C-alpha cells in the first residue's frame, strides 16, 4: 500500500568526514556572538551615534544580522558540497529499463456503441490507453489498430506524446475493411515485438470480442505470441455478456459467449490475463491492474542510482556569499 515511500529520493554524501567541520563553524559563530554580547567585539566608536539612529539610519536587528548569517550559510553549504552530496534513487530493474508494450486497439464499428456513460467504447478505451501511455515513462510503447484488417499506427517508441496524439485522432475511418480481425492484430504486434531486444514484452488487446475477420485465427496468433515469450492481456470492452443479451434464437448469446471464451483463451495461452469492463472507471482500473502486475512480475533486484549535487550546492554557496558582499557594501554597510 505504501510502496511509493520506497521510491522517494534520499539525500546522501560520499565524503561524510567533511561534515565534521560544521560543528566547528557552529562553535565559532557562537563564540563570536558571545564576544559581541560581552562587549569585546572589535569596532571603532562613532561620535553622535544616537543622532544617526534618530534619523532612521539604523537597520532592524534581523537585517543587521543578515550578512553574517549569509556568510555562515555559504561556508556551511561549501562544506556540504565538499562532502559530495547526492540524491539516491531506488528502482527495480523493470522500472529502470522498462518493458516493451504494444497496444492493439479495436476501432471497428461495434466499438462506437455508446454504453460507457454516454461515451463510446472506443472513446473510453482511447482515454484510458492515453493515460496508461503517459504513466509508463520508461517503457517503449507501440500502437496497432485493427478493424477488418490491422496495421501498425506507431512502432515501439519512447516518444509517448506522439502515441497520445495518435490515440486522440483515432477513428474507424482510418481502415475501410469491415469486421474485427483480432488474430491479425495480435500477429502484427508480435512481429513488432520480435524485433525488440527487451526481455519483457507485452501486448494489451482492447476489443469488444467480436472476432469475425482476418486470415489468422486468434488462437493461432496467441500460440505464436506464447512461443515468442510475449504475454497478452485481453480487455473485453463490450459491456454486455451472453446472459445480459436476450435472444429467442440463442444465436447471439452463443456467439458472445464464444467471443469471450476466445479472449480468455488468448490470455491463458500466453500467461497474461483477461479482463471484462463495464464502465470507464472499471476500464481505467483494469489498465492500472495490468500496470501493477507487470511491475510485480518483474520486480527483480533493487537498483540504486545516484545523482551528484556538488555543483548545485557550491553555486548556492557562491550566490549567498555574493549577496552578503553586496548588502554589506551598500544598504547594510556598518559604520561603527
């Protein structure tokens, strides 16, 4: 539940012995303040000092102390910079290297049916796919669209903004062939993933399950995917199943049941998973579940990445010292 806590970057140092100078600086600052309180600080008496105060030349107490605090802060940051500060990121192998994912999206006429709270099945699937693409920053993602036939809309890429743009522009009109060729779409996605060198390859198939076109059967294509080490997650975006579709002849319900069993078989053959969704929220949760499954499946050893912060700390120290010099020479110039 609190896995995100382990992903919060931590601050570390590579040369911690330099930090022993910080207590010495703190002691020196205290000693200097103590001498000032005891009236032992060095200075030159200035005649008629009260007249200057009455004329408004005296700065507030916190302003008078600002230059020395800037100076001490600059010294402290310089010591921290010498200690070699760095941000430590903890990632699993899958999170750091990512996986290759091909989205296979059904754009047939049946996907235009509006049963997702006023949205069509295609609109709901498109929005959730877009969200998924933008979340998986380390993954290479490609897009296959299909109807009576399928084609690669976008090959595997890390440019997720391009895929999101293509998803926004999808419509059934980009393919003229009628029907739903699930097997062909799977085979196209498999061929794209075969050329990948990644060890982790996934196909996310989004359809309403009505497989009625194409020269390759869905089961045959799933077998090829399994032999290639590719898992398929089948998402049935059709709201109604056989028991919810009254038909006196029984033919429509029988075909629906057959389609659903086919999608289940695809997932089972490849070691993936089958999901049936009934509303946009369920569709979004399904894709998130796939996201979690893949991260858990390939959690692997924890890898640590360090990002050095030496120059960042040193730059801030120089800026503070420069500000102290400017203020001490102008607005906060000390007369006595």
